């Protein structure tokens, strides 16, 4: 386990972490919580995670990842075959559909925390519909993304018969 929470990402640190991830074949858990990681300073880390075959748990919560980061996350979902748990809560992922597209075909991710990422109702609907075709994702947390007036329609939406099997997999809306 490597915990690098709240160390701050100074110039070049992302590249050094990426090099470590490429060389270390035994590291299972990586925490990069609260480091102000952005698309620009985290780009090398995302590239290395595409190649990494040991990390099973990754926490990159409380950072500044945005719509641009979703494309790299999509590539990571499609190429990384060992990641089981991913915590992306408290970022700025917003309206990009790339994150959802990246989950298509992913057969290893079981736990995905996407709390407080400023998702729209449409994106939340897309995540819910994705669960219809993904049997391995057993825990999806989408809480604190919607305004109060949007939560009730989503809960009614989930009551539809076709969602009966996925309701237990969604922790919270």
C-alpha cells in the first residue's frame, strides 16, 4: 500500500509517481487523495495505470479531475484488468460520457465511488442504464450529484421493472 494523500502535486511529481507505477509490480493499493490532481499534472499517472497490472484499489478522490480527465479514465477502464475499487468522489467530472463508455467491456471493476462530481440527471441516467449490461460492478455510489428536485424523479425511474436487479447495486442517488 502506498499512501500519498495531501502531499500536493508540485512540478514533476506526477511523472515520478508514474515511473514508480511502471516499475513496481507488487503495489496493490494507491491513495492519492487531496492532491489537487488535474488532467495536466495527472496525465502521466493515468497513462501508467493503463499499463499497470498490480493495482487493485485506487483512491484519487478530492482532487480537481474534470471532463478532460474522463477520456484518460476511459482508457484506464478499458486497458487495466486488475482495478477492482476506484474512488473518484469529490472531483469535477461533470458531463462527460467518456467515463460511462469506459465501463463498457470492463469486467473487473466492482466498486465505483462517484459521489459529488456535479453530474447531470442525464449522466446519472446513463450510469444506471450502464448497470443493465455490467454484471461485475456491484457497488455504484452516485450520491450528492443531483439537486434535491432531481432526486425524486430518478427514484421513480428506478422503480421501473427493468431496473429491479440493479437497484441493490446503487448505494445512493
